[in-house]
């Protein structure tokens, strides 16, 4: 997981600038990420379902291979339009890796410790953001984007090889869940069960609404942040990568306290605190006038991300039975994906017609609405899906 996250850390903040180097204007960069969001909408739920059926480790392996291939496509792209072939591969990778990783952790932890275990597990992957961003910026600045994507595609190959090793150690299959052959029938059954959970008006319903508002608002400006730094303030690729390194340091440092707050106080307080921190980061970003100011913005963003993840995963694990955890993680990662599809493009249009600060201020205004359902509706159920203290046949 650390290798796959390192590939994201090295490239995510560089790709918008890379698209500019291929001739895309700001509106086209926004359009690129809008089009890129179509594949995750279609694949995240499917990836979570596959994790529930074929097993966590096998799903993880397939995702690693797809991720490595995506960076090969970026490396050989002559135009920004050709580069659109890479995001579907990245979507396959993310939709298989992320649900499998999180569901595996939920399957092997007990409720009273789950928030802290999630935080530690995420920290093990997030530590790569400390060096990934600066390293990616250094390579892109000194050797070019081709070298950067060559390095990250190699990382995908190594991660896939490690996944094969883990599968071989488990006897060729994931041992965490009973295996079944994927079929349209089993997919339909899982989707019907998940639909009933969503429409019940309970915790998962409000978690989906909260995450949907967050997704729509945050995506409006997130992919424009590197362009703003490059075009408006003249930061170099190396400086932009260094900001991601600062993000990584704060993300790791804030991870365990976020898990502790989730377990010892409440998921609701941790989640609301995280949302508020991300909104504050956008305000700090807009009004920053130096590298130090942007570093403060990136630090607030890291605190927010660290604070939001453990409570969301803890709430899912307490409200959803194990057989639906993978597909639920996929669904919430997709969130209101169809609704949020135009968000990056709208952000690019707001930049073009009203000024570069407007997309970030719009994110703050819209994202603030997520605080309302998060505070009033996201309380954990009184008991987990299984009886307290009872372990299953595998001894968990």
C-alpha cells in the first residue's frame, strides 16, 4: 500500500502542471479532471464488490498492475487529449486497491480499537507523502515528466510483485472472507442489499449525503491548486512538490490523534473537525501571499484529511455487516460521483470568467453545508453488526 500511495504522492500534484505543458488551458485542465471522474463513478462500487467476492489480496494485485500501466500512458502522451486514456486505468487501480485495503483492516480489527488501527494503517501508507511529493517534483524539475512517470510505473510493477508474494503466503487466496465466483446474480444481490441500507434513512444514508456535499465542493478547486501555484505565483515544480512533502509530514503526525479522537470521544466530532480544517485550508490558500502561507494551507488540509478518514471507516464498520463492507467503501468513495462530475470543469470556468480565487471561495461556501448533516446525523450505532464480545469461527 505504501508503494501504491507513493506513486500517487509523486504525481498527483504534478499532473495538472503536466497537462499545461501539453498545451491545455485552465478550462481544459478542469475538463480533463471532469472527464477523468467518469471512470471512478462507474468502477468504485464494482471494485468494492469484487473485493467482497474474489478476495482482498487478489483485488489488490489487479489494482497494482492497472496503476503501473496508467503511468506508462502518461509518459507516452503527445497531447492532453491522449492522456485521457490514463485516468480509466487509475480508476481501476484505485477502485480495487482502496476498498480492499480498508475492508481488510475492518475484517481483522475489533470495534473498540478500530479507529486507531485505521489511523496507524493509513499512516503507514501516508508516510510516503513526506518524500513522494518532493521527490516527484525533483525528478520532474531536473529530468522531466517522462522520467517521473517511468519511475512511478516501475513502482506499480514492484507493488504487484509484493501482492503476488502475499497471495502465495496465504495459500493462493485471501483467507479473510469466503470466496465465491463473481456473477451478475451476486452483484445484483449485493446492490439490492446496499440499496436497502442507503434508502433506510439511517447512518449510511446521511454519511452518503455528507460525503456527497464534500465531494462536489472539494473537487471544484482541488485539481486547480497546482495550476494556481504555478500560474499565479510562479512556484517551481520542486516547490510544489515540497508542499506535498509538508502535507505528508502533518498527515502522518495527525493520523494517530485522529484515530484516538474517533475511538475515545466520537466519530462525529472527529469528522466535523476534519471538515472544518479542510475548509479553513482553502481560505488560507486563497489569502496566502508567500510559500509559508501556502505551507500553512497544506498543513490544514493534511489535518483535515487525517481527521476525516478514521471516523468514516469506523462508522462504516459499525453500521455495515462484513459481507457488504467492500462495496460500501466503494460506494462512499464514489459518493455522489455523477453529481460531482462537472465540478472540476465548473471550477475551471469560474477561474476563467470570474478570477482565479473564485473556485476556492466557492468550495468554502458549498462545503460548509456538509457540516450540518455531519454534526446532527452522524452518530455511531449503539452496537456493531455482530454481537459484542462474540468472535467468528476464524477467532476474530
